[in-house]
């Protein structure tokens, strides 16, 4: 822990030195430069101090989220400045070396910093600075209803036009605005879907995080064909140190009970049939299975007794499960609903045209709809937020999926 803190402090100091160089190139008033240094030092010391006070028995708190937000708001822009000025330094050293060894014209080895480079750097740095502040103040509650129509040739006739609302990754311990959460619940109810599915992560760690929000989430109306859920990786309480194993087990049982307290049937490696008219579809729910996370999901157990020809919808929190086990599974799971990635809560998205996030370098399926041989996975971008207390570009999502019978139309 000490080594990590020292390493972080060193990196932040380097970034601070370069950021100050950029400001110094443009600003000549001494009191402004001194004020900047004092404020930067206070912020740096606060961030380092906050990290030293992190309690692994508690996990994420409002304080740690504030610190993470402050770290990103302050240092992501300064990192951009650092990279730009570092590039300029490489150029200056190269140019100076040529002058010294080849031309030997008695000019200074290093040219002075160019003002326009600092101006460009500050202009570029302003983009993430403003974006991150927007993400904290507005973006984290800027809910979007995303509608997705998916075609299946073998969808039972009675389910043509069947609608499913999906929410995922609530992370109730991060909420700080009851009015915004109530607004989101109103959006969920306005969709008036046939069924609602919740694909895990009701809390960050502790069951108590959800207690202030149980009444709010109980406002989610009954759906004609039910309300079902599965567990996410955070629901196992494995990211903190518990006093005893018994405390951890009690918390896990309490978290599982939370889903029932808000009216959802929690599916633990099991399945049920949804019947409409004379037709039926199988709904399967597995515990968390992640390539780099807990592998409690048991697809064999969950689907035991289901006919190979049955139309199947699978709830599995982590989309890597689909990528590694489901998409080529012999049982033919038609549609998998996942969450988990949050789209990393930061990216660029132009619906229907372009989307990018650092999440795509970790997960092959990270936001939206993906297909393999007529089998689909939909990755919800998440209802809540975690770690960074905001969202930039990748907004909180309420998904409405409509099942259609027929071939997909390009």
C-alpha cells in the first residue's frame, strides 16, 4: 500500500510540474502562479491523504467517490498537458542534439517552450475538464430509454411484439439524489412493458446501502409477466475485508433478500417458463460468471430440463459469460441480457453511428446489441454509477427490448 501511495505521489508530481510549465509559459503574474501552486499542493495532499485513509473493511464511500472524482477532474486534463509538453520536450532535445553535434552554432541546447504549444494543450485539457464536471453534476442522472427490436425466426407466435424492460447495475450505495431516482423509476413505469428484468449489482458491497431506496424501487409497477433478477459481482460482498466469514455470509443473504423486498424474483442458477396463450419461452437466470470475476454461474444446472428447441432468454450479469460460454453453446440460448461494464461511464457515443470507450479494450461486448450466428447478447450500460461519481458520453440506461418474429432486416 505504501509503495502504491509513493508511486501515485511521484506520478502526480511529474504531472504537476509539466502542467505548471504550461501555465508559466502563458501567465507572467507572480501572484497567479503562486496561487496556482498553493491550490495544486492542497489538492494533491488531500488526494494522497484520502487514499491513505481508505478502509478495506468499508469499501467505497461518499468520501472515496468524491476523491476519485476530484482526481479525475484535476489530473486527466493535466495528463493531456503533460503528454503534449513531453512530446515538445522530446522534439526540443532532438533539435538541440542536432544543433550541438552537427551544426555547432553556439545556440542554446534547448529552445525555449513555444507559447502556442501550451495554448493548444490548455485548450485540449479544457475538454475533459468540462466533460468530467458535467458527468458529475448532470450526466450521472441523465437517464436514457433505449429501445431495441430483435428478430428471431423461431420466436413463438404469441410472443411476437413481447416487450421487456431491462435495468442493471443499480449500485444503490452511490446514489445521492432521491428526486432523480424517483424520476428514473417513473421512466421505468412509463414503458409499460410485459416483463421487467434486473441483471444484477443492487449494491456496491453492503446490503444496508439499499435500505434508504427500498420504498423508491417498490414503486416499480407489477408487470403482467413478472419481475425477475439475477446477482451481479458486487452482490457477493467480495471487495471488502469482513470481520468474519459469518458476517460476509450474513451480508450475502441480506443482499439476496433485497431483490425480494423490491418485488423481484431472484433466480439462482434456475429457470422458469413464461407462458402466453398456448406458447411459452424459457427464462434462465444464472449467478455471476465473469472471465476475470467470480464464476458462480452454472448454466448446466440452470437450464437442466429445458428442451433444446425451446426459445430461451438468459440473464447473466457479465457479458464475458456470453463471449466465453454462451454464444456457441449447444443448447442455443437465443438472447442473453447482461450489464456489468457500465460502458466504463466514460466514452463517446453517437447512437447508430459511432461508439467508443476504454471498456471495449477489456470487453468484446460492452454496450448495446451483439450477434453471433443468430444468437444475441444485449449489454445494458447500467442504471447507477460506481467509483467515478459521474457519466460522460455513456449515459445511464433503461432498456426496452421488443421481440419480433421473423428475419432481421438490415
